[in-house]
């Protein structure tokens, strides 16, 4: 998929663990893993909003478009 | 709602068992069908033809019963829209077509069989459409599961 989810980078910047992020965002660790591994087919605006709020960033910091 | 759902599944399973038992009895009794007709209705019927039709029909029918049971068991386990269920539906629909073929072959000697042939083929077509719906449902479910 040309859209990549760069949560790892933001997690490193914020010095936050994946477990803590999933807990604060309100998604299961399994679903966070799906997101991190770019297996997700779609992301809800509510999830994106929560991710941006918790990581204190913009959607563009998490999502990246790359040409195939 | 839950109560009704569980009972509906149980009823389906019981119906399937009853159908299987009835088919078994029909198979076992097929060679004596001619005698039965002679004594009850007073007319002779071609026993061998009837026996062959019933026995050849019983093969796809029992395969269909087996896969229907498997389908019901999967639904009971809350695994509804899965690839396995699509496979079950596809096999059941082919069983219906096989049953239709048996009746079609029987129709060369007994014209009334053509009605049963049409009925079995129509059920097969309906099941194919349901299978197609299931395929779309599986795709939708996969997409939904991967929407975070």
C-alpha cells in the first residue's frame, strides 16, 4: 500500500512505548500492531484524532505517501 | 434475540438429522417400494428404476447434508463469513446440480422426474447466489477487521 503509517518514529520521538500508546488511544495492542505493520486497510478519523492527540502531532507526521 | 437464534440453529440441526434419517429409510426401503405400491395402491411400479434413482440421489444428498451440518456448526461457533463456509456452500450447490443430473437421467424413463430435476437445479442456483453474497461478505468483513 502506498500509504505508510510511521507510528514507530513518533513513538521514539515521544519516548513512549507501544503498550502505553494503545492504552491511551483506546485501541487493542493487536490493532496497534496491525497499524504499525502497515497491514491496516483503513483508519478511522476517531483513531487518527486520538493518535494525534496522544502523540501531540499532525496526521502528516504519522501518515506518509510513497509512490509504488 | 439470542434465545431465538440458538433455537433456530438447533431446529435447523434437528431438521437436518430428520432429513438424513428419512433419506436413509428411503434408501433402505427402496427395493421394497414396488411391493408397497402394489399392496397399497394396487399398481405396479418399476422398482429397479426407483431404487437406482433414490440410491444415486442419496450420494450427493448425504454429501450436502454433511456440509450443511458443518456450515451450521461453524455458524454456531460464530464463524459465519469465512472461506470455509464459502467452500461448504459451493459444494452444497454442486451437490444440488448433481442431484438434478440424477433426476434428469431418471426423466428419460419417468417424465415426472423433470420437475424434481428443475427443483434441484433451481435450489442449486439459489445456493450459488448465496455463495456469491458470502464471498462479498467475507471481503467486507476482512476490510472491516483491518479498519482500525
